[in-house]
C-alpha cells in the first residue's frame, strides 16, 4: 500500500468516529435541559410548600432517572450508529 491510500483510510475513520461524538453531544443536550428544569421547578415547589418537600423530592428523583435514561439511549445510539 502506498502512503496516499493509508492517508485516505485514516481520514475516513476519523470523520466517521467524529459523527458519533457529535450525535451523543446533541443527544445529551435535551436531558441536560430537562434535568435543569425539573430540579428548578422542584426547588420552587419546595419553597412554596415546605410540607410537600418529601413527596416532591421523591418525584424529582424518579423524573431524573427517566430523563437520564434518554441520555443513556443517546450514548448507545452513538456506539451503534
């Protein structure tokens, strides 16, 4: 093999790997924003009704778990495609 063929092969691999990283980065934006909104609204609810803090906290953790599942699906999709 000559040097041109090796350079073209290396360039193709680098570009394809970069698309997976970009895809995961875009997939992580949504869950990041969702968790920020979820936690902010929970703190706001706790400030308005302190007696509901335990219930709100439990619901918040469930929401965070479901939202993080979206991020994990994004990283798996990045590895697959």
